[in-house]
């Protein structure tokens, strides 16, 4: 049986889920998730490569860890829990049901018509000049009162959302959209490094053409690539798009999604 830093037991390696040693989430220390490194991590028996491998393995586990259900920031819990405990909200003549994850899917139900969109997309549309939802047969636009109610439910103000230009750049999946943008400007190894970082931003090291790079340096390079690719995208779109303005907005988006690590 394995004990973690909080005195919780975990099943031994090789045992299937549900057998002896499985962690009991009802213990008093259930809120923490640290696992004690092996003694060799500290006493010199583990070399630096093995130490790095163990630490990155813990990061990988965290990447796959599903947190307890929690509403994303900006959503009022008073409006997003129905009598059965589900994350459901009624606003603007629609019923919204929230999924799980950092950017959960939102099921939009309106007069027997259903659409599914990521939360980030719903918020971006509600903050735009012409909010609309596509239910397949035709677009639907909420009336002004309904729109105000929906914006309140989603914690959206028109001034606080990204511009429609950046929405066009990122597409329905912000991470994959940013990867596509970078790949158009930085093909090959640089684009692969960018994709590796934004998909796994907690790793301790990354590789660019055989060279190992730390997290802080990789993050700085990834930010530069995204900002410059956004500038180039705006140039390609032609009149009506400000390349410098787009680059600035892209930088703000990147900083919000991937904050700079604290430097020692």
C-alpha cells in the first residue's frame, strides 16, 4: 500500500480499481492531491534525469486528473444549480446545461431546438455586437431583454469580452485555433514546440530540435510565436483589421490562459 503526503492510502501498483488500497475520498485531507516523492528522490540515489522523469510523471497525472465539479469563474452559483444538483440555468428563454472541464460544453435548449457550444464560445457570442446561436435550421438572436438576462447569467459584459477579430482567429476551439495560426507562420519544429506547450503547459521541460528547454523559456517563445502569427493573420485579412491591435489582443489572451511562471 502506498501513502501520500496527506496520509491517504492508494492501491498498490497492478491492482484494479476498487481493490484494497484504493484512496478513500472521505478522509479529512481529501482536498489536497500531493503525492510524496520516493526516498530516493531526496537521498541521492535518484539521478537528475530520474528526478525529472518522476516530476513530469506527476504533472502528467495532474493533466489527466478530473477536478471536483466546480463552476467556472464568472458564473453565479445561485443561477446555475437546479433542484437535482445539475449545473442548469434558465435565461433569455433558453435552458443552458453546463458540462465538465476547464472550458465545458454548454447545451443550449430553445423551443425544442438544441445546440452544443464550448463555454468560451457562448461567452464570446454574448459579448459581440450581433449575438446569435445556430440551431441548424436557422440562426436565432435573443431579444434585448433576453440578451441582458443571458449576459448576466454568463457573467459577460460587451466591454469585457475578446474582440470578434480574435474570435475569428481562434475559432470554436481556442487552443487548437491558436495552434493552427502558429503553424501557418512557424511551420515545422517551432510549431510543434508551440503545440506541445499549449497542450501541456505544466511540464518542466520541452524539446526544440534536440535541445531541452525549461518551462519559462518555452512559454516566452510560445507567446512570441502566437503574437506574431496573430499579427500576420490580421495582415492577411486585409482592410479593417489592425495587425498591431490584433497582436496586442493575442498577447493578452495568451497571458491570461498561460500565466508566466514565477521566476526564482
